[in-house]
């Protein structure tokens, strides 16, 4: 009886740890787990003198779809986007749901060119139409890319610069935008206008 009780308790603890680190809707890592992996990735990249790319992605027109067709369709859409994103990843990559319709992808060892190519593949996968019941939807995404150590020296800076690049991609309807310190000076005003 004691062995069974301990086994159940361990399983319960493992379930709670999983829930604390993963998004309940998509099953993807959440922001907390992403930040942990990002810290580890930066340490490794610094030690091995390699780059690391962080891509932040926001789905275009998702709010309209969610408001028009309902949260059930919105949830199904987010689950399908998560599945498609995982299909594009390599084993060393991490995709996480940051919240709402915003995702982040950690790409260890990727150069700027490789990150841009990856973002193009991701956009192609996401832009294929989605079919739910009687609905056929098309979707696009805005993506921002920042690299360690070129654009940021730590986790917070890398995430912030990726988000700024994503907002600039959305504002300029560019699809994909790589962080540019020169554009960052005016980005605060632009981000206020967008949000």
C-alpha cells in the first residue's frame, strides 16, 4: 500500500510540474519554461561562442476571428497553429505560447539568415488554410527576430528586442523584421499607436 501511495504521489507531483511549465490549451511550453530554456541557451551560446535566435510571432487578425466565430474556433485555431509550428521545428528548437495569440521560438545556433529562412518556412506553414466544421480560414503572422549576442546580452533584452521587432513587422506589414537598434529609438511611439 505504501509503494502505491508513493507512486501516485510522484505522478501527481510530476503532473503539477508539467502544468506549471506548459500551456493548458496547446500543450506547448509556457513563458516560464521558455525563459528557463532561453537562459540555458544563452549560457551555452556564450560558452561555445555561437549565436542564438529568438523569434516572437503574433497571429494577424486573430482577434477578429475569435470575436466573429467564437472562442471555440479560436481555441481550435491556436491548437492547429501549435501543431504546425512543431512540425517545422528541429529537435533542438523550442516553441512556446507566451499568451493569447503570441508565440516564441528559440533557435539555438542559428544565424540571422537561417532565422529569416526559418521564419519564412513557418509563415508558409501557418498561411495554409485551416478548415473547421464549415469554416475555411486563412491566417498570417507577424514575426520579430533578435539574436544573441548581436542584439542582446541577456534573456530580458533578447525577448524585449524580439517583441519590438515583431511590433515593427506588424506596423510595417512586413511579415518578418529583424531587430535594428536604429529603428528601436522610434519604436516606443509606434508600439503605443499599435496597442
